[in-house]
C-alpha cells in the first residue's frame, strides 16, 4: 500500500508539473507559428527549453546546429513550423525524461546529397531494447524498462507519423558504447510539391492545437 501511495503521489506531482507548463508552452507556440519564424529560430528555442529541462535534472545538455547559421534566410523544410517543433520537442523531451544521469546531445546538420536535415538525439539513459524499438514508434507503445515514469506512449508515434508524411524517417539505435539511446531523424528540405501539402495542413494543425489531449501529446 505504501509503495502504491508513493507511485500515486509521484504521478499527481508529474501531472501537475506538466499542466503548469502548458500555459508557457502555448505562448511559445504562438510565437513559433508566426509567419516569419524560421526553422533556425525553432531550433534555438528548443535549445533553450532543452537546457532548462536538463538543468532541472542536473544533466549536461548540448545542441550543435553547425553550419545551419548561414542557411538562416533560406532554410525551408517539408514540415511546417508546428510539426517541426513537435517532432524535435518530443524526441528531446523523451531523451531527457528517461536519462537520470549523464548527458543529452543534439546534433542537427544538413545532408545536401540527400536534400534534408539529419538530426541525432543521443542520451545516456535507460536505453531501448532492440526487440522493442518498433513498438515504441507506434502510437501507445512504451518500452518495458520505463518503470513508474508517467507517459502515454503517443509522442514518438506522432513523430513517426509526421515524418513519414513529409517523406522523412525516424529510427532508434544504441547510444555510444552501448549506453543509452540514439534517435536518428531525417527531415527533407521543402520542394514545391511538399510545400503545397504542408500549406494545406496549416489550418487543421492550428485547430488541433486547441485540443487539450493533443497538448499533452505534443508539447514539451
């Protein structure tokens, strides 16, 4: 009974913390969805949020976007701002959530021959067994070693859905020296064809943004 009460209290505490963060994140999202916001500005915002969340757990956090600076004015992606932030936020959030000591590193750089961005999120956390990696990329799928950490299992499934629709991908690998997890994402650059598709999705995305269940699914 005592252990059950402890788990219950921890769940309530995490839920309250998540709910308290919603208002702040809503404000950030309104900024991110502004017409003039660039992918690089979204990356910089994610850097700030990730560093803050990692500091709360005494983790080391770094984000290297290398030579993206010079692409600031003409970097366009197949994902709209909302979906780009959703994907990065969910993967980085999960890396920090399931890492209790060590570090989370994010590398983002262009792959010109493949016409897109390559994103690596490398953590020293609990890791994901090879036979469970497909499952955690499905909606509702969770690894068996997450313990009593609260989660719906929907975030990574949403990431895979968005990336697949945009012609990108997400895969899970072992972390360096077999410790932790490395997420590898590919995000295509925009073309006239996929820009039209993303433009058509913009209004539905804004409407979905109002729904409370989706807030907990996709927000940091």
